[in-house]
């Protein structure tokens, strides 16, 4: 140390301490010959190593304890700033050999009435002394007030004193029996004030944060730390240049995550992206920070929402199934190269090599022109290679298992891997024999499907083929987990295509036909099958030969939906015979039963499948004989819209709104299916059209949301065109209940001027028919206010149509208050005064109003 301590600063005599003769003589000689000489080198001796190694590796991090003290204030030299652990050994030996005398000397030197240099020398000596372990800390804690005086030194302007004080507090707080004393002395608040400073050395940060690391072992202290300004500081220190500071900050955050009540504030502070980067990048080489980051994220992943955030950062939660589970893994040692999804490379050589090179070097015969290797496929190959290599050498999960022994229950069950390795690991587990491991991997795949990127990654890694094969597993737990994974994966259109090609249809149909299948399994199966067979999804476009960029029009393009489904059926028949299972009458009867008894969500899925099957000619007879009409009638008879006022009183508003949406969507889909079935004579001749018309008219007049009325109106119009004996004109009701409300909504909400203009022109054409009910419907549906606004902002054509509608409305005096309240008078006056082309219409309208 470069700082000095004058002899006249002592307020007591050294001989009263009665140190050993040799040490006493050295100290006296040093003071007499050079009163400004540093006291530190005079107390050098050896220290038993076992004291140092007795520290708790969990509380006191396992890396080498740095005894460095910053440069003193004497001559500015940094020669003493790189003291080794041997300094601590020498001090411990000298102080312990002289009893408690020198400890009391340095504790008294911490007093506030002493010179700052004396206090700095004393705290450095005591810190070095405490590095010996618990017995030395016990000796130090015999002196009352030591903690308070040490905490006071955290306010010092000297980085050396701050580092030593924080280091001593770190050692004291590492002992369980003294941790509460340290916390009760206000150390958390003082460290907070210290870490806010701008000019702090890395050593001060490290010792201070390590003190918090020790304190955060206590749950009540974890809550206190998390709900203070320290959380933001710890998050910031994860970006510090010193790796030791990062490790300490990560350790504190790892302990804070052990308390579930801290999770929300930690996520709000942005710890997930900061911690995730240590696991997703190769820049950071510290195993300590990686372990602490993984532990913290595993604790946060217990919450479903936070798990999604973690996975969006490029991590995958993979189950730890035990290294023994991989013993059954048998990779193919000699096979023609293929992609993880099963795609094989084309063989370009006509015959074997004369010297056997074609068999030894398989890649030589790959047709390069046939290989379309995008980034997702390359990542799948790299991930598969790495995970299979670890499994072959029996090194998989060994490190994770070793780390989980010191962690919580969560970390002993799962690990976090970068998405490339995590996807390959989960697919590898699907090929094992352990049923529990397979089920956990399938559920992890479902959890990992948080975006399209992850779903495509699993497809490229070969997960679809493995999951399809596992659908026939005898274990219901495995089947349910696999179905759950396919349910999440099938959100992607590309995955649906791959699943259909891999033969997914047949096992799904088998599950639906099984009356003993669990209800949850049946529901997810129905949803998956509906996604694959939904004719309205974009993924079916590959089967539809519509004209593109002036190309030749396909012969079926005049009826896009029919042509689309027909081409789908023909193409899929050539791919797999499993599609023939759709012709089974037992399956159709099962779907009709779902229409009668299930929830609106499942009714929609069953309707979608039946709509697809309706365009398959062999299925039509089965649909008619299965009494599909009864299922449609059951959907149309739902009374949720007719009893909205009574039903809403007993339910929560949010839940009731969900019921309205789901029921409205189910009725709309059923009306669409009925509309398309009416194109087939064999169906039309077998139904009770009057009953269906009655039900649809009641729904159209109900409070069903407007967006679900289009197919109901279309179905009624189609029924009216086929039946001439209907009593009331269907077109009038459709116009009144569907067309006029839809046009008014379009005028009010559309952001396109062209769309608004088209809507008002269509509405004017309806009003000009002279039907009084149509004019009243415009006023009843709130059309006056959007009309006035359109007249003020629209073009000439829109203004002309809007004025004509408003003039018809003004003929009813009951509409005058609404017209005036909408601000029509100032708008009309501006049109007249500016002599716009419509000024005569505006003037006539002004004369009709009471102004």
C-alpha cells in the first residue's frame, strides 16, 4: 500500500496490545525510522490455506478471491493494488498470533474521530484478516460496532476504503448467523447509494454486489432488494465491462428469482433480454454468469406468460430426462444423406464407384442442382448433428444435471438451450423409448411454438413425422401430449401441408371415430383436422390454378371455391391413400353429433370439415343420409341472441361477450355450409326448407353482430330463389337487417374515401326505391351522423348521394332533431354559399329543416 499512517495519529500505546516480540520490534522500528511508512507490509506472514478454502462456495463465489486494494492516496502509486492472497495470509497469521489485540487496534482505528488514512488502513487490514474464514470473522464480530463503522466507510470518497468496507461486509454476510445483523444495520440502503455513483471501480462494484448476493439468500431480504432502486442497477450491471461484476449481478438476480413475488418487477425491469443474451451468444465465456442466468430464467419460466417472453428471446425449454434415457438411441451409421425432415438428396451417379468412393464419401454423389438449402434447413442439420454427437458419446445432459443439483426443483426438471439446439434436442427425445420423456418433450414443443419461426424450425427438424407416428401410441398421456404439440404446430399453414403429406389425416380420423377417446384429445384432434381441411385457408392455394399475371385461366376458375376444393381432393388423393378415411360414414355421423352437442368452437371446426367434404362427390350421399340437417338446425336454434338482456345479468360482461362472438361465428359458418349444400339437388330435396327459413329469419332479426349476418342473408336469398311459396319477401328483410346496417357501418368506419363513397351510393339506391321501412332503418341504425360527416368531407359524388338520403330523412319530422344535432345546418350553408354543384340540393334541404 502506498498510503501512510503517522505515528502521532494513534491515541493509544502499541505496547498495551502486547504483540509477539519479533512483530513488536519490527513495528516499533518501522514507526521510529519512517513514521509515514505503510503498516501493511509489517504484518506479513503465512496463513493456513484450509481457512480460505473453508468458505461456502455458494455464498462466496468459487472464483479466486481478489485481495486487490486500489491505489492509496499517498504517492498515487498502483504497486500495491495487485496484492495476492498471500497478503491476506500474512495478516491473518500475524494478527491471530498476537491474540485479539491487533484486531481491537484496527477496529478502534475505524472510529469517526480518526484520520481518514488511518481508517482506510484499518478497514483494509480487517478485510484481509476476514478472508481467513469463519473463525476470523467470529473474532472480528466480538467487537461491538464493527459493522456500523464498516458501513459508514461505504460513504468514503476513497475507492480503496469503499472496496475494503464492501469486501469485509461481504465476508461477514457470508456467515448465516451474522447476515441479519448486517441487514439490520442499513447496508442495503448504503450500498444502493454507493452503486449510484458514477466514478466507481470494478472492484468496488464487485464487492458491493457480492454483499447483496449473500444477503439475497434470505427471502425477506430478496423482496426488499427487488423492490428498491437496486433492481434497475443490477440489470444495468449485466452490461458491465468487468466479467466479475456481471457474475455478481447475475447471482443476485438468480437469488431474487427464487421468490415468485419478485417475478413481475424483474420482468418489468427488463432482466429477461439481458439474461437471455448470456445463453444465446458465444461472446460471454464465463460459466458462472451462464449458470446464474439459466437459473434465474428457469424460475421465471414457471409463469406461462414469462415463458413466452423467454422463448421469444431465442431460448427453448427442454426437459431433463436423464442420461440413461439416451442409451436406446441408435443413430444410423451408414445411410444416404438426408435432411432432418426426411427429405433425401437425389442420387446423380448411375452406378457405384470403381474404388468404392461412392459408398465411403456419400456426399460426392449428391445432385447439387437439386439441393435448395435455406438457412432453416442448415440450422436443422447443425442442431441435429450436435445433439446426436452428444448422445453418442454419452455427454448429453451431464452438465445440466450437475448444475441442477444446486438449483431448485424447476432447474432439476428442465434446461434452457438456444433455439437451434433446443429444437434438435426435443426432436431427439421424441425418438426415445421412455414414455414419460416423450410426453414431456411433446409438451415442450407445444410451449415452444410461440411464433412462426419456431413452428417452421420444428418442421425442418423432422418433428412432424415423429409426432404423426406417435399418434398411434398405446399410452393416452403420450397421445394427448403429441396432439397438443400438433395443435400448436398446425397454426402454421406450411406445417399443415407437411403434416398432410406425412399421413396425419388417418390417425386423426381414427381418434375422432374412437368413442372412448378423452374429450380433451378429441377436441384438439378436431381442431387440427379442421385446419388441414379448411378450404378457406391460404395454404390450399397451391391446389388452385387461378390465373396469375395474365396466365391461362383454368377451366374451374369461374367457381374459385369449388375448383379449389376439387383440385385439393385430386392432388391429395395422389399423395396419400389416408384421405379415403374421410369417406367413412362413421366419421360423418360423429361430426354431425358434434354439431348437435358440442360448444360453438367445436361446432365451427366440425362445420369446416363437413364443408370440405361436401365438395367431394363420394361424400355427398353420406352427408344426406347422416341427417346433417338436424345438426344445422341445432346450431340455428341457439337462443343466446334472443335472450341477451336476461342472460347477460347473470354473467360477467367479458365472458358474455365471448359467448356472443363464438355463437355468432358458429351460426355464420353453419349458414355458409347450408348455402353451399343447397347447390346439390340430392340435399335440397331432402330438407325442410320452411323450417330453415323460419330459423334464419329469426336470427337475422336478432341482436347477432353485424359481421356475422352476411352468410345468413346469403343463405336466405338462396332459399328464396329455390322456393316460390314463401310468404314474406326475403329480400326486404335482408336489406333491412343486413344490407343497410352494413353500409352505414362502412360509411362510419371505413378509412378509404372510395369505400365510403361506394357505400353511400349503394345506400342512396336502396332509399330511392321508396320503401318507408328502409328510410326508417337508416335513422334507427344511427346513419344520420355519419352521413352529415361524409357530406362535409366527401367528394362530389358522395356529397350528392348523401344529400339525397338526408333529404328523404328530413321528410319525417321525427328525424329533424337528429339532423340538427349532427351539425347539418352549418355544413349545408357552406355548400350553398360556396355555390358547389350540389348547392340547390343543400338549399332545398335547409328549407325542410326548422331553422
